[in-house]
């Protein structure tokens, strides 16, 4: 149990943020396995809602090439988080008012209410700011890691958060085993605090 958890009685939330294809999901999966806690990605909230909107199954949507679906996932995520008011890339048009709960922290809230405490894919500054406010109000500790793969260029998407928005940076510059060792070092530091 971490010092933060002993102090508040609430398990900490860990967020992995960063550019696409830098290892956020890999880091989240490794940490989830290490501590035996479920984890998820913000896109895990978007996929079933977008699939329903497109009148297809989630499996069909996930089977499509990621680069083909990325513009739709980005736009639908922006819509759910209240960043845009209309859908132009997503077929089927903009849903009517009240169809979806929309706020900057919609994706996080959905995962948090399902008991998920290890999350990747937060992309918007407003989203992260609102998450911080909610967790502060609930007295829940939050740790935000920026995951960076040196030499991997940024991909054009809607990632607005930067390394400055994180509490710490994890350089994903090796194998998954080496990434696990870095996460273990962080966990060990919590035990010492």
C-alpha cells in the first residue's frame, strides 16, 4: 500500500499520457498486471459508443486498421469531451442533444465509475485539469506519467497534453521488460516513502 493510499484511504489513480505510439498502453498493461488492478484506455469508452453510432459491432470497428479509424476516434472523443459541437468525419452526423453525457472528463469518469484506476489515453488539457479537480475533491491521490519513446516522432492527432502536465516521465527506450523494471523502481520508491 502506498503512502498516498495510507494517508487518504483511497487507492491512487495512475494516468499514462503522451503521444500516440510511445507506449502508454503498454505501460498501463504492465502496471495493471504488476499490481493486479484493472486498467483501461480512454478509447475503450469511445469504441462501443462510436460502433453503435456507426451501426456496427465494436468487434467490426476494432478490426479496422487503427490509422483508418483514428480520425473518427479522435473526433468522437473530442465530441464526447465537449471540445467540438458537431461531427464531420464520423459518418451518421451529430447525435441529437442529450444522447451522450458530455464534459471534459467524460471518458475518465466512465472508467473511474467502473472501478478502473490505471488509465491511458487522456489527451486534452481541459480533460486532465478536470480529472485533477475531481480527484482532489474526492481526496484520491493522482500520479500522471508522461511516456516518451525517444526518436519516435509525434503523430498528428489531438494530443494537447505535454510532459509538463505530468508528475514524472518514463522513457520507453528499451524492451517491455525494461519498461517493467522502470515501473517496479517507481513502485519500490512508494514503499520507501
